[in-house]
C-alpha cells in the first residue's frame, strides 16, 4: 500500500501528539550526543518553547557542565555496551534541581551497531522529596520512641525507689 504525503503527514502529526502527551521527557540523540528530536516537555524544561529550538544542540549547551558530562557518560555506556540503562540523573532547570529516573536504550542501525540513544526520563523530584521527608520523620519518631523508653525506665526506677521508701515507712508505722 502506497501512502500519500497527506497520510504520512497525518501519521507524523499523530506521533508528535502522542510524544507530547506522554508524562515524561523523551529525546533521541546521535552518537556524538547531538539531539535529533524530543518531545515538547523536554524542550520546555530546557527553556525553549518549540522542539526545533532544541534539535541540533547537545547537553553541554543546555545544562551545567558537570551534569552534562555525567549524562553524556551514561549515553556513551548505553551505546558502547548496546544495552538499556535505567539510572537516576539530575539536572537544574529554571534554577531548581530536578531528579529524573532515566530509561535509555541504544538506537541501532541495520547492522546492529549503536548509532545513538533514545531516552525517556521521568521527573521524580517530588517523590524523592517525599522520601527524604519520610526518612526524617522516621528518624524523629525513632528518637521520640527511644526517649519514651528512657523516660519509662526512669519512671519505673523512681516508682521502685518510692515503693522502697514507703515500705520502710510502713514497717516503722506497724512497729
């Protein structure tokens, strides 16, 4: 079946709509780390309003050098070993540090050689903040329970001392 240009354009439009509706950052890069495409969420997080403003750039043009280097190294590992990688990555957008759970897979040519990376990254910053709050709350609860145990022991000791004092006093009253 031969598709018309209109059908192909509609299909590409549908794919773009799907990519933009996915609740994550989607991107694909060539072997050199140059962004070949992404969804709108990825473009906007990098400070752009359109996808075509991001295409042709690399991470070193979009983020801090330390972050870009780590992400680039992760991409290289995916291409070098030809295997998927799931990893937490950080990036600063709009002055705020974000933590992403990134799923990366190699893009391979017909000869099964890695020619790039496809990534889907979900922003898990809020979940990580909640985890941190939970850890702090658990620590505070443990401290409170430990303090309660100490107070209970002290109370039992005082109670025992009082019983001993009263016992001696009772014996004097009876005699």
